[in-house]
């Protein structure tokens, strides 16, 4: 064969490659649904667990933190990211399912949930705080007093376990709680209207409630008498002090029985908070049954 004739095959190959390039299938971008318009108020709340005005306010507040750096490749809008994260919190579902709901891959869903969660958590100083002014403190105390006539109460404290997968490694057993599953032990203080006023969410499931409180910032605040005669109520898992009051271990008189009854009814706010919290966002009770792969 004449070597010069090889150019014929080269030419044919170039045409074939050119044909492939010219006829490459275009990218197809899925239309992403605006669920604010798709659902009425009831259906929206049922799926995302917050009201529409709250969604709009939250999206506007964190938008600058979750906006994509570029508009290329059909960049995901902040509202879509928030839809996805809220749906994930509301169902405790697999990331791949949450991603399908928003029309993104599992990897993108993982990144979005992380990004949105960090943005929401950054709002903590704005919304999670103890009353500051004298008037604010008095309102909180009066709200508690109306429950069962327990005076000077400014908060109710307790811990709850948030289920997680085993983190693996030599430290994994630190996260196994007394009930046998892996978790974070989260300390919360709330007011009589179930508003969270303090939270500590960095301790492993095997940590004791008293240990968490003893190492918390709020203990120092109370110990330094920054709230005067105000007290918080805790269960028998805590040490009784002049600022954290626990139930009497044994009651022998009607007055002592009345004290314990009033204490239990007043402190029950924090237990109801956990019930409401976990029913609204089941991922807190079901656990995060997925990893970012």
C-alpha cells in the first residue's frame, strides 16, 4: 500500500470525530420547582415543616451564605437549596432521595445540606439567647409561674440524644449511649413557651448530663450570679445548687409533695420541647442514616 494513501484514512477519521463533536447531545437541565407556588400553606408546611413566611424570611437571611459562586451550569438557587435541606430534616431520608426531590445528584445534595445547615447554625446568636433586660427576665419568670406557681424560674434544662451512625475509629464507643445506640447528647434550656434559650451540642452520647452542664458556659453565668435570684429547673440527674433546683429525692410532708409536683409540671416544658422538636424534624430521632460519598 502506498504510504501516501494513508491520508485517506486520516481524513475519514477526522470527519468521524468531527461528526461526533457536532452531534454531541446537548446538556439537559431539569426544571426546578418553586414549592412556594406549587403547594398551598397546609401542604407546604406538611412537607417542609415551616410556614411559608418563615421560609421566605430564613431564605432572605442566609441567601448570601448559600448563593453559588457562579451562574454557570444551571447553578442551584438559594431557595432550592433550602427546600432540599428542609426536606431532608423533615424526612430523615437518604441523601439520594432528597437530591431527587430537588433535581440534583447525591453528592450535590450532601454539599447543599452541609452548606445550609452551617448557615442556619450561624444564626444561633441572633435567636438562641437568655433574656437580657429586667423586663425580659420578668416576662419569662411570670410565664413559668403561671404553670404551677414555682417562683424565680428563668429556664428548664435537660438533655436529649440525637441519633447518629457510628463514627468509626477507636473513639466510636464514646458515642454509644446507655440505650445502646450512637448519638450526640444535646443539652438545651428553654422558657415556658418552648423557646430555646441555650444549647450545647458537642458532647458524645456516653457523656453524663451533669458533665455537660458542669462544662457549659451557662453554668459559669449562673454561678457568677449574673441572673440574681433567678433559677433553672433540672431533673434528678443534676446536682442541686442554689441556681439549679432539682426535685426532692424523698417526700414526707404535703408541702414536699406539692414542691415536687410544682417542680415537675414547670420543668416539663423542656421535655415537651424535645417532643415538638423531634416530631417536626424527624431526622433528630431517626438519625442521619447516610454519609456523603
